[in-house]
């Protein structure tokens, strides 16, 4: 069976600007059949997620209300990268803003595409070892209200398994962190 090939874009048009993302429709030609089909794409800026671990072996988690699912979630800190900001600078900023914690350093855990069927952006992942409280939480935007929960690292798998942590990108970041830790142990 031949390998799939890229499609040819015939035309792309913007449909909606929703401030934090834009929706467009693209007409693309199939390389196999030559038929033209319509696809929608969500164009968004890159994001960061941070896995902050304290010197005591606790994960610094954020509890916040999410409008998409209309419920409180338990997540790692993260957010959008501002224009002109590097992913590591955004990770350090989001960590302090959402938790009041800072780490001695950030280690890249790579990047993920949140959903390649729809999104064009990347989620950059970072480990923040030795995270410690240095400031108050800054929920300045008026659109977020967060609180911090410290959870022993040994409890994370159980919290994912029982649904207390259910955000797919958070689980993916925690899995990347686990792979990173296993490789570091050798």
C-alpha cells in the first residue's frame, strides 16, 4: 500500500477571529483522487505547560474553572505564549502567575501538537524542578481564578486513573515528564 501524500491547498479563507484563535476553511485537493474537499482549521498561538516539582517531591497543580467543560479542573500551570516571548520565558511567567512558584531552571520536555486534525499550533512542555513559592498568585486578567494544590508525585497516576486529572494535554505532559525521568535514571 502506498504511503499517504500531502494534499494541495486550493484556497483558504478566514471565517472567524475569536481573539485567542482564528477559524479558517480550506479547500484542498486529494493527491489520490483529485477531488476537492472542505476542511476547517483552528489557528492559534503556541502554548506552554509546566510540570513543577518541589524539592519535597510534590507536584504543584492548579485548580481552576474551565468554561469549555463547565467544571473545575486540576491541571499543571500553563498558557499562551505572548507575541515576542520565547517558550521558556512564557513557561516561567505562567508558573509564577498561576501558582506563585518559581524554579531554579526549566528543562524542555519537547512539544506536542494539541490536535493535528484541527490545530496548527504547538504546546511546549517544560519541567520545573525545585519549584518553590516566591510570590502571591497573580490572576490579573479577570478571566482566571486559580488555587494551588500540592500533590505527592506518587499520587499522580492514581489521580489520572480515577479521573481527578482529566485534561488530555496535562496527561500528555505528565507522560512526557515520566519518560524524561525514566531516561534520566538510565
